[in-house]
C-alpha cells in the first residue's frame, strides 16, 4: 500500500526540487520534469493549507465569561 502524502513531506520534496533547479546542473528535460513535479506539489500544499484554514476556529470569551467557538473568517 502506498504511503499517504503529507503536507510536510510534500514541502520537503519541493525544497529539494528548488535546490536541484537552482544548482543548474540538470539537463533541460530533467529540469522540466522536476519543475512539473514542483508545481503539482505546490498545488497539493495549497489545497492542504486551504483545508486547514477552513478548520481553524477562534476561541473567544463571551459576555457570560464562558469560552465560545467561532469560525475563523477570512479577511
């Protein structure tokens, strides 16, 4: 069974790809493939961040002094 891709693993792999591309030692075809892989990882990470943002709630103290949850609103 394949290992489930995580945000952290994807981010690490993206950093690795950037380093390889910045080094400039890859043949053009390999560089293009690495770039495409980086774009896919970037999209995956962006989706994961969007999901996390939707789950974030703010804990506020209400007028009664009790802590209440409120959905995080985008500004």
